[in-house]
């Protein structure tokens, strides 16, 4: 299946990378630039991936779709939707023209994440231009490369620091037969307790969010299981558009002028006492915080709870991602050295040391 705007521009991308290697020029990889607010500021020659686009292959019976990095994410989702299939990880776009490559590079997942897995879990294979100036294929039938790394999945969440993703193959799944969203009147403490209890039971929950006033749930599965869960839980009907608005940060909560922080926490963490307003997502494992508090204070509180903090407000701190322990940073640097020895890809986007 191919669209009219399909174009294999990998030759030009490879040429640009090799030119940068010859001249020791840092490169800033971007598609629609819809997630530029995440991470540190990168100075470098722009590599625009949007010229390399199109669905390479898609057979709904195989539950696998392969697309070039510059393909609009909306286009890929539209193709899947027509076949009643989906990317279960629900990656947010943050812009109408967000690309598939950016979706993989940032590795962000939506409301279904705790129940269906992350972007990384659906990556089957990639083609990548490495920092050695080679256009290589990883994954597919052979999941590991010679170094012992599953390079394809390492690309998910690497923010373009390990190589230029040119193509990705993704596992997809059929859409649920029945979807129903409900809203329950309860405070956040009771909501977290209830979610903890329900997590031990066979309820077809696929999204859970407390917006500060009410608990919102999405039920998905067969007609019978969804109806039985609705009868048991009660609540009022909720417009299913709520989940897209949450995922794309279109809810009123995100409009406030204060800095936005993402807290990633162990399952069943009680409500944290922090200055500002909180919105609970992922059944409690992800919390959004609107707060003027210092990054160091937030990190201390969340670290004590076993979690980590990410800044979603550009330029607020020089370490937007949680600083890594020494041993883990050593692994990151070793990996960067193997795949991008000259350090030309998105230098410093994740950490100053990379």
C-alpha cells in the first residue's frame, strides 16, 4: 500500500550524514519538530526527515506495518484504522504533522500504556543510518545484532542520539470489539486505592485518569465483559474524546501557565504531597504536575518514592531528564560510542555528557 507522496529519500539523508562526519558537523534530527520542547537544546545542522516518507508495506493479516521515518503519524494511524487495527501504545503526536520517526525516537506512550505496553514493545525492526555512515537494518527475523544489543528497541526513547531512524516495522493489534468510558465521583486518594484493588481483578480497564475531581475509566474488550464491568462499577458515561484530549495535553489542566512536570512512579504509589496541581494518569503510574517548585526539590521527593521526574517545559532546567546514576551513564556513553563514535547525532539532547 503506497500513497501518492511516498518517497525514498534515504540516499540524500545518508549523504548528509556522511558529509557531517567528514566535516565533524553536529546534526539536529527532526521531523515536524513537535516534541522539540522535550530534552536539552541541540545546536547543529538540521536533518529534516519529512522528505523520506510513505508506508513501505502493510498486510493486516500479518499484524505488521512498515513505514519510513518522515511518514505523518496521522497517516499511519488512518491506514490502520481503515483495517480496524491500532497501535496499542497510543503515542501522542502534539502536532497534526508529527512523524513516525519522531514517535519512535521520543518513545512516548498514551493512556493504554500500563495495560498494553510501550512504543518500544511494538518495535519489530528498524533501518538506521549510524554514526559510522552506514545504512543498516536491525531486527526483523534476527532480533539481536552482533554487539548483543536489540538496537531497534534501543532507538525507542533515544531522542535521535544513537542514529537516524529511516524506517520502522511495528507490531499492531485489532481494535477492541467494544469500548466504553465512564466517570466516577471520588477523590484522588480513594481513586488510587480503588485502582490498586481493581488491578488484582479481571476488569477490562484500558485507561484510568483522575483529573483532581473525578476518576475517569475506559473499559475495552468483548461486549459481555465491558457490560459486566459497567454494571459493577456504575458511574456516568464519559465522552471517549477525553482520552485523546488527555494524551495530546488539550485538557484545561494543561493550559495553566505554570511549568509542566511528568512524574513517573511505581504502581500503587500514594498521592504525593507536592506544591501545585496534579493530574493522575496511567492508573497512578504517571502523574502530571503544574508547579513552580524547583527541579531539585521535586526530584528529591519523587526519588524517595522510587520514581523520576521529566520537565515538559522547554529551557526550565539544564537537566530536563532525570540525571542518571554513574553506572547507568557509563552504559549510555558506551552505547553512544559504539553507534555514534564521532558524537554527531543530537549531541546533548538527553544529557550534557552524551
